[in-house]
C-alpha cells in the first residue's frame, strides 16, 4: 500500500494521524452518531408463541362448540372439548418454543476487546466502542473486532473458514484490489469474527456492527422467512377444506332440521354441534405431532441426529436436492499429505486427517520410512521447517497453527514415534513476500542444517542454484498437474551449513539448497461420503456443492465424490456477471458453486426452491447461516459446526457424518408414509361419526351419540391406536422410491374413494345395528349408543391392519410391528373402562354390553377388514398386470 493510497484512505475516514489514531473526543462523537459495534437480536416472547397455537380454523370451531355447549348447559361436553383444545395448544407450543436464536449466537461472535491507538497511545478498549476510523492492532491469536482495511502487515495470515469457507489460512496483503473481488480473495481486508493465524498487522476500521460482513449475514438470517413444509401446508389445506365442508353441511342440516319441525331449536343446535365435533379431525394435529416427535427421538437415538422442529422430520422424506458446503462437510477440513515425490521415488501415503495412522507405499508395496533415506530426510525436513503443534485432545488429534504445516507433522508421526533430537538455532517465519519458511537446527553431532519448506516456484530455483543440472521445469509441471486436481503442492529442501552460521540472514537460502522432494496435500473427502452420495443419487436426490474454495479444487473434489457423471462448476463472480435468466438457470443446473459469498448461497437455495425443489442445506460455518435458515431443512454439523450454523439449522448431525443424511432421508420417508397412513386411518372413522348424526337428522330419529362420546372416539384412538404408526417399519425398497414432488397431493383419488366407502360402511352398520336393537326392544338407548361407539372403535382396530402396510394384511408383514398389538390391547382396556366403570358411564352416558352387542361390534370390524382387503387385492393385481404389460411392450 503506497503512501498516497494510505493518505487517501486516511482522508476518506478522516483520520489525521495513523500513529496517534483518533482522539477520545472524536471516537465518542462517532460512537454517538453511528451506534456501538454490536449486533442486535430479537426473540419472540413465550406467551406470544403459546397464543399463536390457537390460530387454527379447527380450534376456532371447537371453541365455538364449547361456547354453545356451555350456553346449553352441557358442561361435560364443554370440559372435554376444552381439554382437547388445551392438549393441541401444548403440543404446538412445545415444538415451537424449542427453536434456538441464531442471531444471538452471531452477536456473541464479535470480539469482546480490541487493541487500538487512541490519543497517541496503544490501549485496549471494549470492541463495542470501536468506530469507523479507529486504528486497530492485530497479532497471532486475536479475533478481529470489526472489518479492517489493512495498511501495515508482518507475515499476517487469517483463518477465515467459518466466514468464507476457505479451508487454508489466507495470507494477507496491503495492495489495492478491484471492487468486484470475491469475499474469499479480499486479501487486504480483515473481517470481524475471523482469527489471526500468524504474524501481526494494523488496519483501519471501515465497518462496524451491522455494516460488517458478519453483520450482513446477521441481517440476512433475520430477513429470511422460512415457508411451511410441503406436508404442513397440505395438512393446513386439508384441515381447512374438511372444516369448511363440515360447516357447510352443518348449516344445511340445521336448515333442513328447522324446516322439518321435528326438533326444537336447542335440540337441533346441540345435534349439529355434535355432528361438527364428531366429524372434525381434531386429533389430526395431535396425531401428526406425536408421530413426528417419536420419529425425532428415533433419529436422535439411532442416527446421531438432533431435529429441532417437528415439521423438519417430515421434510426429510421429500428432499430432492441437497446443497452442501464442502469444507468440513464433504471433506474433513484436515489437510493430509497423499503423495511424496522425491528425486528417486514417488510414495503414496494412506490415512486421512490429523490422526497419525497410515503407512507409506512404493509401487503398491508398504515401506518403512526409517529404511528409505529419501523419504526419511523429507519427513524430517517437513517436521522441522514448521511452526505448528499437533496434540491429541480427548481422543481427537488437533493442530494449533497452519493446516498445511499440520499435515507434515502427521506424516512424520506416521513414520516415526519420537521427535528428532535437534536444537533450534533460528527460524524464518513464512512470509507472503518470499512464500517459504526456514529453520536452522543443530544436529546431535554438532552439524548445523537449514530446513526449507514452501511454494515450489520459490524453493525449486534455490535447488537449481545449488545444482545447475537440476530439472526445475519437470517439478513445476508436476506441481501444475496436481494443482489442477485440486491439490496443494509444497516443496521441501535442506542444506548443511558451516558451524559458524547460527542465524538465518536475508538471502541465505538463495545461495542454494538440496531439493528433497514435493509433498502433495489435499483436504480429503470423507471416505464414507462417496457411497452415500451414490445411494442418494439412486434415490433421486441430487447433491450440489457450494463452497468458498477455488473452482479447480472444488471441481476435483466433486469428481472424487461422484457428485455427478460430469460435474459442472461456476463461481460467484461468474454468476454476478450473468443475466437474471441465465443466473437462475445456472443456479438450478450447476453441480459445483465455487468462490461463493453467503449471499450467493442464499440465492442458490432460493432459486432451487422457486424451481419446485424441496431443498436441504448442509453447512458448518457462519457464512452458511442464511442459507441454512432459508432452506426447507437446514442441517449443521454438531462437532465442527459453529454455534451460529447450529442455531440457524433445523437439524444437527452430532457425528459430523454427511452419510447420516442418507439414513435421515430414509427415516423421513418412513415417517411421511406413516403420517399419511395415520391420516387415511383417522378420517374415515371421524367422517363416520358425522354421517351417523347427519343421517339421524335427515331421518328425524333420536340422536344415537352425544358430543362427549364422539370426542372420546377421536381422542382415545389418537393417543392409543394411532401410536401403532410410530413404530411401523419402512416399506421395503423405500430408498428406491423417487422423491415426493413438491406439489404432490398426499391423497390420490383412490384414497378419497376408500375414505368415503369406509365411512359409509362403518356408519351404516352402526345405525342399522343401533336401530334394530332398539326397535326390537333388546337394549336400552344407553346400551345401543355404547355399542355404536364400540362398533366404530372395533372398525378402527380391524381397519388398522389394512392401512398399516401396502402388502396384504395376512402376509409376512402382519407381525412386522409388535407395538401395534400392544396399542390395540391398551385401546381395548380403555374401551372396557368406558363401557363398564360407573364413573365413565356417568360422564359419557354409557352402559354395559352383553355378548350380543359385542358380537355385532366385532362382526362389523371383520366386515370392514374384509371389504378393504378385497379392494387392496384388486389394486395389487391391477398393478402387477400393468407392470407385466409395460414390460412386454418394452420387450417388443
């Protein structure tokens, strides 16, 4: 940065003297004008969340029914309806109030203190008091307190992975850059929340608080409004459709009842309310929530997955695109040496990550580093020319320093248990100007040796200086070939020095060194991810990589992972230069997005959603937070993920394994399938109750059921028999099914037809049996209504065996869910209590039944199962015939 450029920046920010910094008065003035260097976050009060649970058409109708029954003095019905309303509200509140606040986590990422120049002195101030124009001093280990334009650096490098996705430390410069430079390549800037890896530097504050890159992410997270999941939208529409239809029928029946003159207004009103209460699927929200909640618990126990919101469990089953970060998600974010090329041999190195487990191979055969002088010398040189430490912490190997240096430490310990007994004399730290580091050591025999490690284009000319016949171009070509594959190449050299040399002076290395070899380094793909991506592609789920890395690196990783047959790549800069139409098309069709900003990630996820895809976003950094929140389901890494990413996400992979996504999607598909089964199970019996009352009004007969009995049928089955679907195993081949279309209806025409005929069958059998027993004088009205309740309940039980599997009920799937028999037993215990316990008889106006009534109820259930199984046999036979006919046509 030239003197004129520094002066221009000073003038723009109104900083008279860089050495003195701002005056205290000027800083206070700017702080008052622009506000503190802090981020704001807002949380929704718990009471507001609770009140929101009553904003539902079904709840409105039930409240209206409760008011009407109160006015009419039917307090038992009022109390039961009230309990149903409260139970639904509590379930909804519990699932929503558990959502975390990602903005609060972002706020906490800002450094608490900063070292600045004020009034000519270097002082520590609260980072919240920083203002634009402050001169900030940085050194290794510091967190950057605001966005800074650097003007003076000394070997400064920054860890920016959480913000930009760049896995390597970024070497900083002070030179001007074009205005459209991507975030990950703005080397003359230091960004709030990033950390100083090496060196020191000074910079001018150019943005604070919400104006920083971190603040922009915070605002993006706050602005994102996640839409409802496809299933929840469909359930809302289903609930509204059913409610409006029931209300319309209720109004019609009330009018017909008044016109007939058979009922008094009070009796008719209570009958219509009873029909509405019986027909309303008020157990639907509770049942869906319970199935989702139990599915959530199973994901935690079996799949190392934490799901923070219930709807996210269902969304997993309909995901058809996974947009994922690369660093730390598809890769380990642990630089690893995979190849070592010496002047005489090329070795391959097994093992990935920082754990020193693996071996060296030469032409496919294992070798020992101690027995190979060329390999041994390179490993020792790489170990010594190093300023990083490797340690095992809680069973996991971690580095403190540069990832590239860490890869050399790991490689050394794959060959040697003990460190060299060398004494350090002097060290030349890595500097972006000369792009290598050197360390001078005294060996046990007193020999002084210089070890050098750095960029091949800097180290190879040194080797040529020592040996004019050295083939520099050969090794530069090798470096370029590996770099195109997304790998990083480091050259290693050494040279014996006279005993009189005990410090590294400027130009010492340029006098010539002996070339030891090249080390090829990569942030390795997670081994298990390749198979997982292959399986997800078979399941119709596309995987898109979004990363801040260089496009060549990203594309090379994508090919290794098998992301697509021929993966394509585009950069954030290229997207910005496209027309809106081309940019949208590129966001939908491209496999790899490189050099992306948080805004790019958010735009890509949005474009995929607008194209009709159900999108999951997987990430671990602060830069992923807006996209994680926007996606249909955001997925964060539990171990390596930042707190910001975890709080913005709907789901956390506690083991950091991308492969868990495959298992979670399969679990999500199972849960959705079971929710659909539970709805198809719930609706016919709810409608049967309403039909019983509707037919009674039309025939001007006495009411066979009251509101309390109807609520008993709905709620007791929702908390018992419908639990069977929680443990229902996945249908065979569930991951071979294509993803469910975003606009696909939960129910097809046959489902509607089956709901209709099952409703008519159960209500028709119930009314015929009820009227026959009363007409013959066999039972009292209480016994007849009790029998009708049990006809509906036993119809549910037998119908369960038809609905719970796509196969025939009497097949090997019959015993696949032992819990189904347990919940049926629980249901029958409750029914016997409902029928015979005096207290229950008093509350629900029931009476004991004889063997005749039980025989009729069981017979009704058998008829229900027999008819629905015949229907299923016809459908299965038709599908088999259609498949055989299609196969024959293809063969012809």
